[in-house]
C-alpha cells in the first residue's frame, strides 16, 4: 500500500451482552440458520468464491489504466462492489465515509552521458527536469550539515537511517536542482515514498532512486575529477483526491465490544493490486458474506468496511475507540512465494509488541496453523500497514501476512517451500500483481484462518483487557537501520527510508 494511506475493509464483530438486542433496538427474527462456530465459519470458505471476487477486482482495474488507486474509477468500483454484496445480505448497515487524501503518481528517468540508468521514482516527488553535475552529500545525509552548497548541482545521497523525504528536502534546501538516492544494499530499489506532500526542511526537487552499484560509479567519477552531467526527467501528478471508506455494521448486537478486522481496498498506481491488498480485502469480504449466513450473533454487532484506517481511527470519538475490543489486519495474504507470518503480539520475536492483549490474538493464529502442521513466522508491527493507527490508539492488534518485497530465506524454504533469495511477492507494487500472482491455496488457508478467528473472538475475548486504554506510541521500524529491518520484517517494506 502507499504508506500513509490506509484504506481498509473492517469487519467488526461485537460481543454478546445480556441486553444486546435492546441496545441495537432490533428484535431478532425467528431463524433457521445454522449456529455459528469457528469451524463452521471456516468451512464456508472456498477458493472458488475468492477467485470469483478476484476476476471482479481485475475487471475494475481496467476502468482506470490497470490500477485501483484510491480516487480512481477502479477503486470506486471496488468499494461499490463490496458495499453492494454486503447490502444484499440484509445483515449489515453499510455506510461510505468520504475523505480527502493527497494522491501522488510519479515516474522518473535518469541518464548519464546519454545512457539510461535504472531508476525508480519516489511518491510525492515533483515532476520536472534537472540537468547538472553531481554534488556529493556527506555521511547518510540525515543532517543539514551533511549538505554543502549545491546550487546548480544534483545531490547524490546514500539511502539509510532517515526518511527519503528528509533527504530530498535537505537537498532542495541546499540549492540542488535534483536529488539522486542510491541504495545501501545490493538489490534493485523497488520504489519509495517521501511520505508527505511537503516538508519544512526545504523544497522537494525531481528525484531518482538508483542501485548501490550505479551510485558507487557516480561517486568514483566525481572523486576522479571527471566533468560530466546527469539528467533527471520526472513526471508527477500530486493532488488531493476524495475517496470513501466503507463501514458495515451488523444490525444486531452489542456495539460496546467490537472486533474489527481490516484490509486496505486500494492498490498502488503501478498495478491492479490483486495480492496487495486485493487478497486481504476479498478475504475479509468473503468471511463477512458467510458470517451473514449464521445465527449465534444475535447478541452481537458486526461491521464491515472499506475505510482509511488513519482517518477512521482519528475520527472515531474516544468513547467509540474504547468500544473496539481488538483489531485484525490482513494486508497481502496470497503472495506467490509465500510465508505464513503472524503478527508478533507479545514482541518475543521482534521486540516490538502490540498493545496488551495482542498476544492473545497471536496465540490464536499460531494454534490455528499448528493444527494444520503449518509453521508460522513472525510479522513485525513496523508501522507500514493499516494496523498502526489502531496500535497507536492502544487497541490490541494482530493479523496475518504472506510477505511483500523482502527475500525468502533458506530457512523459509524449509518451512514453506518456494525459492530462497527471491521476494515473497516479486510483483509487489507492480503491474504484474494480477490474478496469476495469487497463491490460491495459501490465500484460502489464510481466509479460513480469518473466518476461524472472527467466529472465535465473537464467542470470547478472554484475555483481552477491556479497561480504558490510553493512546500509546510504539517503536516504528523506520527508526531502525536497514539491516535491522531486514531481520525483522517480512512486512510491507517500509518504503519511507
Ligand atoms: Zn498493502
């Protein structure tokens, strides 16, 4: 997902209370539906239905140049589809929550001596042309003092230790006409973001993001005293766009104890986003549709939504936040070179625990996969998906994911098969994130796990603290070095630094 934007589908299952029906103001009609149990809901999930949704999502992307980026026709069609299906069950109150968010789409080309050099663009970087000699930046460019006067030059900066946005702003502040950031690991850069439309440290300038090897070559030539110019050509659309969250709440039940689950409904502008995060969105949708077939929730309320989690949580009154018992996040659950990762609620594996109660969610998922003899790895609460606003609000959180741009280890291959040294999702944030990119058996298993967890927590949230919570700020992965992050994260890569 584009970091900072957090559209999600939320399912909320509220817990039983003695007077739930009175609270909801609805009389439960007589029903012949089957009784809800975790296994029963799990058993309703099939890959056939998931793939039928996938065909739809792909067709939506064709409405807007092959993507479902927020504010696009493809995204609009996505949320309307979800709303329509949920409305049809008669089980939920479904609402759109409109909000505005800065949209950015950018491309970048770099030429050196007339030769094209591989480069990626940064989200939120401006369009424009810069043709100039290269000026070197000291250290990792995280301090203004690392930047000499760069008037009439293009700054060359190493990746690492602080946000890309800070570096590009410092370069602009030092007078540079462009900024090139070179990678600090061997792999090709897979794109990045300046994270916000502007910063106080200086104006953004046209950017390029290149490999470590290409960066080293430029540095060597400058140090040799060679005189040469490089050229950046960047194109960008940066504008505010309006989009909507979809929030669906069960008509019946106690809304004082809500279980929320989320996935973001948009894709990056580069592609249709079938795995990122069509897989999580469709998984939750399918669970919600099947949940509506059961009884046993007559004393509970539930919600489904496509919402911007940041906007959603920020605009949730404090009183309402306290009603959210826990949050489940599903962002990329069908990666082609999959791992099975469970969010590290207790912080045992990553040193970054979720709010108290998150360990209960972790334990449930680990037991679930254990029961199928599936090994689980640990996903870190690193700040690069929709759980973060919930975590920051102190809401116990958890979830599943199958890996993004990080590379599968040899150990990972022993656990899950696949290819070592290859990204979990080679099509992460690319045009090829289409139906063929989905690992269907893993997707089905994870969706079954979602179903199992939703029904389990609907029955009981034993161990989840329900005392009033204070907002907390947890350590975010962007504060760690790149090497530390590589150890921790199979998560969405943190693409801000
Ligand atoms: Zn995502």
